[in-house]
């Protein structure tokens, strides 16, 4: 608070000067620093955006190269499908035929290959007996015989009829092995479906009817396993139909291969597009992403003459085989692919400061949207380092400015305070000089002009002139002495002195000086000896100054006690008054030269502010200390503490200052 008010107390001119010379450049520096930081950040962001753009270009180029190479291979007339990695398949299409590789891959056949139907001719007799004569046992026997045929179509037709007759006879359970045999016959169709598939499906239906759940589950599971790898050439409708039945039999445990279904759907889509009229709408080669039940598949094709070769892969395949390569090319950016039908978000989480570039399929000719991302921490460490350096620099500048300002203001305040103290001192000293000088002048005029003065009066005037002259010379002496002390040129000649005698002499002398002021000046010395090593003249001056102050700063109670005592190898000389007292906060600084308290100046008490500084100087030169104890409006006690003398007593015992030198008196003199 005190510092603040001192700050505010500084003259406006200085503040303005300071503001222009120091604060303004500092503020400008801070402003420029912050701007530089912002620009740096913006520049870093632009650089990152450029890096990302280039990364994105490289990623698109890498993906495009891979795609073009695949399309070139697929367009070569000599191309033959090879086994494709998991999650992908090759397919060769000709009008009316779709051949996937691996052959076990599920593929919907838009045109189901024609299988042989069982002939009707060999079963004429059997059907006449069965339906017309209704002789079921006989019909059964005939069917058994025909089932032994080596011709698969006849065998299949016979087995089917045998099972039908047995069912009519109520012997359902016996039909199971019949269908079991039919399940081994391949290449025959029953109602447009392969006979072995029909037989296995019928066995499952029978097991359900016969309430044999364990066997049903077992057989259905095997059928499901065979249906998945596309053992039979089915169109999508037939596949879905049987798949739905398997769902019913196997319940929630059934987990159809989503990838295989999605790949099959993509191939089916491609075939339909290719064979659609007008032909060629698809283009000779191309690529497309499709999503089936949430599974994204990319299909790439190339045609040569009458055939179309294609490759289809799920997202995981492309992630593993293609995107990894693109990522290497795009480093330090990251790459992910979005199928055209994917919901927009890139798969990598995007932080607030992550830059993203999306290149759409229309833009790149690729079957995906290519998303390239660059995280903020790339290059961030370098930027952070620069930022920290700049901030540290700014902080250092600010600290320097603040510290500099503090010292400038402090020294300026000290200077102002010292100047004020010095001018106060000059005013006080001038006044001290003026008083005896005026007295001298007046007595001179009186002595000169009044001829009728009695000798008595004349003597009194001369005596008064003498006192004024003595006062002037004491004042000059005191000032010169203080100057010498300050300059360290005041020699102290120490000798064994009895403090009690010295004190008594000074008090006696002082008593003479103030006798007309109505003070009760008491001096008490405890019995004993008080030897000190002192310069008697200097010590007397110190004591005189304390007594002088006690008189000046007393109020109504005009009592002063001087005492001499000894404790712990120290001799103490105390002067106690019952005057205005000194606030605790001021008790230290009153020993500084020129310091005068408001309590003194506001009461109009005269003084120069060097008395106590002299006391302290003298006492310190004797290896002692001055202490003050004071309570405002109750009084003060100043104590000079000196070490007990150690100098060997000389033959001549010094009786203190036989004639104590009397320092500058500042007591109002009625005669002056
Ligand atoms: P001066 O008395 O000439 O002003 P000093 O150095 O002797 O100078 O004292 C410094 C200040 O200390 C005085 O102005 C006064 O405010 C305060 N002071 C000194 N002695 C006393 C005292 N006995 N009682 C109250 N205040 C004192």
C-alpha cells in the first residue's frame, strides 16, 4: 500500500517519461511477441495443410496405381483366375455363366447351370400300379428295383418315388435312408434344384417331423457348412430360401458368413449390370464399392472380348493390402477409405486440431472417398519449443522492466526524500543562526544609540551579547563537528573516565542553562564506580543532545530523570522525559540524519535533525549503543550503553570533563 502510494506520488512527468522510455517499448515487445506467436501458429497450420495435401496426393496416386495394375491384369485375354486371399474372390463371367475362384466361394448364379431331369419313361408301369391299381407294396418293390439302376437320372427318379410310396404307407422313418442315398447322386436336378441338395434338405424336414432334434441340428449344420462355400450353383432366391430354413433349424447359433454374402451380392450386381441392355453401360473396366447388410465390398473389373474378369474384396482386405501401402506413401499423414455408401465419418478418431482432407470418388476416379488426416502433434513439439522460448524471453523482459522500474522509482523517491530533508535542515539551521544574530544586532543598536545607559544596564547588554556570540560559536562548532564525523575525520581520544562524574558535571551545566524553564531535572547515580573508556568531550556532547531533546519534546510534565547504572559489564546512562513520546514505527529512523518526526514539526519545535545522528555516531565510536524506549504521549527514555573501561588507570585521575564542553543549545533563551 505504502509502495503504491509512493508510486502514485511520483510526479506525472516522471511517469510519462518512464512510460515512453520503458513501458511503451515493453508493451510493444509483448504485443509483437504475441503476434509473432499467432503468425507462427498460422504458418505452422498452413505448412501442415500443405504437407497433408501432398500426402493425400501420394495416397491417391498409390491407390490409383494399384487399381490400374489390377484392371490391366483383369483385361488381359490370357488372364486366368488364381486363388484369392481371404475376404476376396476372383470371378470370370461369360454370358450365362459366372465362375468364382476359389470354386468354393459363395456366388449367386444369375443363370443356374442346367442339370439333367430324371426321365419319365422308365416309371410308367410303376406309376400305373401306384396310382391306378393302388398296389403300394408292388409299386414299392418296382421302385426298389429301379433304384438299383446305374443311370443316375433313373436312380434319382426311382429313389424319389420309393420315398413317396413309403410315406403313403405311413413308414416315414424308412424314407430317411432313401434320401440319404439320393444325397450322394450329383448332377441331377429336381424342380430346378440339385437333387443332392433337395435330398439333404428333405432329410432335415423329416427329422423335424419325426421330432429328432439332435440329428436335425447335426445334419442342418453340415448342410449349412456346405451351402456357405457355394457347393451348389444357386441363384440368390434359392440361396436365401434354404438359408432361411437353416436359420429356423439352427436358431440363433447360425452365423452366416457376412463377407461371403456381401461378395456374392457384389458379383451378382456386376453380372446384372454387365448383361443389362444396353450392353457396355458398365465400361470395359472399372471399380465400384457396394455395401450389403453393412459390409462394404469393392469390386474391380476388366473385360476382354466376350468375357468379364472381376476381383471383389471386403474392406478388411483392402485395408490390409492396399491402404497399408497408401499409408506408407502418405506418411506422416494417415489414410482411410470410405465406400461411397459409408456414413461420412472417417474411421480414425479426429481430434480438434487434426486436419482432414477428403478426396471423393468423383474427384479421384477411385471407388472410395480417400480420407487423409494429419494429427496436430506432428511438428507440434518443434512449435511448442519455439513458443516456450518466446514466452520465456517475454517474461524475462517484463521482469527486467518491472525490476528496473522498481529501482528507478525507489532511488528517485530516496533522492526526493533526501532533498526534502536537506532543505528542511537548511531552513532549521538558518533559523538557529538568525536568532542569536538578531539579538547581537539589537544589543549593538541599543549600546550605540542609548547614551544615557547606566553602567549596570550596559554590563547586562554586553553579557547578553556575549551569550549570543557563544551560542553562535557553539552552533558553528557543532555543525563542523558533525561534518567531521560524517567525513570520518573526527578523532576520538579515549581515556579512563568516571561516567558518574561526567554525568553530574553535564547535568549541572545543563541545569544552569535551563533554570528559567521550570524543569525538575533529577540526577540519580547508584553508589559505585562507573569507569568507561571515553572521549569526555564527545560523550558530554552526546548526553547534552539527549538532555536538550528531553527539554524540547516535553509537554506539560516538565520532569527529567538522568540515571547512571551498571549491569553485566556495561555502564548505562539514561535520560527519561514525560514528553510527547515516539511512535513505535519511528523509533528506528529518528537516528538517521535530518529525520524529524511530524509530531515535532507540527508542534513548531525547532531542530535540525542531526542531534540523535550525532549521539549514535559518538556512542558507536565508543563501542556502545543507544537504545530508546518510548510510549506516545507518555514519554521517552534514551539510554547510552558503554562497555566498562579496560584502559589502565593513569596516575592522574580524570574527573570527567572538568569543564564539560557545552554543545549547540537549542533551548529558547529569554535573553536572546
Ligand atoms: P532535532 O531534535 O533537532 O529535530 P534529533 O536528531 O535530535 O533532531 O531528533 C530527531 C527527531 O526525533 C526529532 O525531530 C523528534 O521528532 C524525535 N525526538 C528526539 N528526541 C525525542 C524525545 N525525547 N521525545 C520525542 N521525540 C523525540
